[in-house]
């Protein structure tokens, strides 16, 4: 898979790999590695997924082929594995497939990927917060890191599924993912907070319905939390705040003087063009 990834950067070679059955070989490799060599299978799941993502980049026919193999559903199945390395590699593999093309994202939203990833986040989030709130032994810290990695990878995959995808953004309003990421905003972990902020940025971008859901609260808890995070120096909070500022009701909660006071220090290291 590493060799295919490198060669797939060239359009002519990429076309030849696809026409020679490269997609089916990589899909077969992912299946075989988990089933036959479970103790080390995770080592090839992620690079094979990377190779697949390179093959479907800018190639609609190859993209349809990959989706039709059922590999996204299979990676979701692996994501629920009790073997943490396989689970993390499978979630990471899905993210690779969501990174370039719209079709895998839309397909994933239709076949239960959101719900599977939500289950992973909800299973481990409270465990992470509980362990971070108390002094624990080294083994507990290792377990916390494992749980944290699963949540981070699951949230990254969800965030990619939202990029330029209106149907998926509407889906997360009803399936619990929106509410779970709002809870993550209140987490003790900066890593989880940043993933929740990335979710909100993708969720609210050019999505009036999403902005409406957040602004209809009285007072909007999300907006106050974003302002608090900005005030604490978290620059990632600026993205969703900028999207929410397009909403009429946001003017009540985003007084210009306060925003300028909070944002100006964050922008000071940037050049004028970047600003």
C-alpha cells in the first residue's frame, strides 16, 4: 500500500493501477489483515486506506467503485473492535476516504457511520472526564489516552463528513451528534474541546438552519462558551463564532467592543494580509 500511495500521485500511473484491479486488491488486503493476522492487522489497515484515498482523488469512477465494495461499512465494523489498534486504524481509514471526495461522505451518512461513531464518543467521553478529574495510576492514564484517541479519531471522521455536505449537517441535528459535541465543549480536555470547535465550524458554515439551532437558546449557551474559550486564548473558537455572527440574533450576544477586545490580541502576531 505504501508503494501504491506514492505512485498514485501521478495521474497516468493512478489510472493504470485502477484499471489493473488495485482497488479490489487494497480492499481485500484490509479484510485479510484483520481476519487472518488480527494481532498485527492494524498496521496495514491505515496505509491501505490511504492508498485507496489517493486512487479516488479526482476520479469519480474509482470513487464509486470504492464505495460499492462496501469498504466503508467494513471499516465501521472494525471501528467497534475490542482491539484498540484495529479500532483506531479503522476510524482513521474512514477519515482518509472522506478527505477528498463528497460521495464517500454522503454514503457514510446513509449507512450508519454517524451512529457508530457517536456510540464510540458517548461510550468513552464520560470515562475520560472522570479519569482527568481524579489522580490515577499509570495504567489508568494509559486507558485514558486510549479512550481519548478513539474519541478524537471519531470526531475527526465526523468533522470530515460535514465538509460541504448539507445532508450530513442536517442529519447530525437529529441523531445526537450535535448534542454530544456541545457536551464536549464543556470537557476538561483541550483536545476534545478543539474537536468540538472544529465540529461547530463545519456545522455552521453556510448552514442557516444550524446557526438557528444554536441561536434559538435563551441565552445561547454555545455562544457564551465560545466567547469564554476565545477569552482564554483558544483561537479555534473564532471560526464558529464568525459563522454564527452572520445570524441576526448574534448581534445581541456579540457586541463589537467585546469581540474586538478579545480578538485583537489573538490577531496581533499575524501579518495584515493574514488578518
